[in-house]
């Protein structure tokens, strides 16, 4: 039954439902869709997911070290996502301004090789590479 299926859903499962949109009995003003809900007639699990190591919310329960280990999950949180978007937009504006002023962007690769001891890096002379 639908209730048995719903009881086994995880927090990050991807589901498909068919049903009727109805007015919610207990409205939630904290979310945009807080006035409505779906009276489900069919439920399909499209993809199961394991429980993430921390909640993916603005105020998460994951410590800094845990969030950095799972950075690909951490960037789904709004504060991190918004910072990345802002950084991208600033960088684009700087590049556009400089490009309109006649500057070009040139990337020069760094040809370095670590010493066996790992103490220092040095520029690789071309005679060392064929």
C-alpha cells in the first residue's frame, strides 16, 4: 500500500507521485508551498539514496571537517552555493571589464617538478624533457 511504501522512504530518495493537489489542513507559512499538499494516488521510487553524513540545510549538523570531506554535498547548502555564485559573478564582471578595455587573458602553465626529498620545487628546464 501507499502508506507502507512511504514509511520506507529516505530523506534523499527521488520519488515520483501522481495525485491531486489539495489545500493543506495545517498550513505552513515558512515554505512557499505551505498552503497545499498532494493527495497521493500513486508513488514510484525513482532512486534510493543512503542517508547523507550530515543534513543538507543552511544550519547543518555537520562539523567543518566532515563537510570538507563531503564537499560535493556541502555545496548544496544555500550559504555555500550563494557564495560560489557571487564569486562567479564578480569574476565574470572583472573579466568582462578588462576584456572591454582591450586586455586578453593568457594562461601560462607552470612546469615544475618536486625534488625526491620533497623539500623544494624547481622549474623544469627543457633539456630534462625530450
